[in-house]
């Protein structure tokens, strides 16, 4: 099997993984509300636990994949998630569901860093942006579809479907992965390759690339602070606006599709690469969208805010993944760091929101305002880091004969 066909197979695994994980985790909050009476506080605590586990385990998952092999890591991940969800379908206690979620999260940590590395390995400066673009469109589209249809599936098939449907999908992934492993071992006709030496990159250009990678690794967790705070409290928002799970899935999936659209634009237009004004603008729009979604008393502002919020988180996430794969050669480890940063954001946002609700139970919007403050502090930190790196770049430019341009995909070693 040719490398292109193999990567098509990896995209297929990615799409199935995105649908399965989104369907289970996003609708777990509805399940916990309906079965155990969970409100915003309890669901935020559940989300914080997920982020805390993912923060550490994703980093290990990336290192495991780099050291022991990508296919082995995927087998561990798909198998663990499938078994955890099959168990979850027969567990009838809240404590048991927490344990199921924890084991499932551990398994998931072996999948996303590995899939990111598989679609990035062996790519050139010309092909890497395309691979990352297709990767983002695949998982974002499948996640949007899962949230859009998940409420209806849950009402049609019953609440246990949030465990059984993903468990079946993970079993299919194991079967398909086995086929891909056999196919990858078949001999492939040799294709002549013309080696093109990379263009030299100046020290200032390297410094710029590293600084943008650090900015993205900082900002992406804050994007997930906002994302998972919203996801955890959507059952409460649905009750406030009189939405059934089906209509909550339809209406609250708008930002998922907006993120998908942003990924498509960013894939086709590389002008945003290493441009801070786009990055800063997206972060500001993320903050504004978050506040409106959680605090608006009417639905139509929430609709408009979701469009901006989805576009903003799209650029922030794309930046983190693109720079992670562009700067450096250890794709598995960098993918693990990228995912661990996501876990930190999930934990931080959910924990702050839960703490605010626990400390100020009389104020229903305390969690939203506390997380908004955290996002604002993150924005100030991002700006401060950029100013510091900008001064360092100016110092380098003044001491070297030439500054060099911004690097392109895979140009920084």
C-alpha cells in the first residue's frame, strides 16, 4: 500500500475516533444530569477530572508512541476505550461512571498524539500544511456531526447508547487498524525521490518560530478552558432556554461547524502562519464569544457568538498543532505536548468554574465570570510573551548580518 493510501486509512481512524469520543464525552454531561441529578457544579468537576488525567497521560501517550511504535499505541488506546465504555453501559452508580471516564481518558491519550504524528511523519515543507489541514477538517467535521446528531441518537436509542455506540466504533477501529498493519507490510514499488536541500534558516527566524510555538502552546489550553466550560454547562443552558437534548445538540453545535469552516479557510490560506495579529484577534474574539454564550438571556446573541467563538478556537487550535508539527522532528512527543496542553486547559477552566460556583452558590453566573477572568489573564500573558520575544528578535536582528524571513512548514529543524 502506498504512503498516501495508508494516510487515508489513518484519516479514517481519526474520523471514527472523533465521532466516538465526542458522542460519549459531550453527552456524558446530559447522562449525568438525567441519571444522577448533576448540575453545573458537578459536571464542571467531572470535566476537571478528565482534564487533570489527560494533562499528564497525553504527554506519556506521545512518548509511548514515539518509543514503542504508533500502531501499538493505537491498539492500546482503542482497546482501553472500548472496554471502558462497554463496562460503563452496565454501571449504575455515579462513582462507577467517574471510574469509567477516567479509564476511557487514559486510553484516549494513546490515540490523538499518535494520529497527529502518523499524518505528519515523512512530510515535506510543501505537503505538511496540507496534511495538517485535512487532519483538522476530519476531526472537526466528525465532532460537529457527533454533537449535531448526538442528542437525537441519545433520545432514539436510549441513554446507554453514549457507551455502546462508541464501544462498537472502537472495536471497528481495532479491526481496521489490523488491516492497515498488514497492508503497510506489503512491498511497494520504489519511486525515485529527488532530494531538495532545505533552505538555510537564520537564527532570528528560528527564534520567531520557537516563540510562536510557545505562544500557541500557551493559548491553546486557554481555548480549551473556554470550550470545556461551555460543554460542561450546556445541559444547564439547555434547561434555561427550554431546549431538549435533540435541540441542544442542533443549536449548540453551531460553533462546531464554525470551527470546521475556520479550519477549511486556514488550510487553504497560509497567510496566517507566524502572524501575531491574527493570533491576537482570534483570542480576543474567543473571550467575547465565551462571555456572550454563557451570559446572554436570549438565544439569537448566542447563535452569533457561536460563529465567532468557533472561528476563534479554530485558529488557536490550528496554530498549536501546526507549529507543533512544523518545529521539530519528534512528532509523537510534540503531539503529546500539544494534547497535554489541551488537558491543562480542560482542567483549569473547569476547576475554576467549579470553585467559583462552590464559593458563591447564590450567584448562578459566578463560574462564567471566574473563567472569563482566567481567559483575560491568559490574553495578557500571551501579549506579554509576544512583546518579550519581539524584543529578543530585534536584538538578534541587530547583531547578525541578515534576519531571514518567517519559516514555512517543516523548515525549522
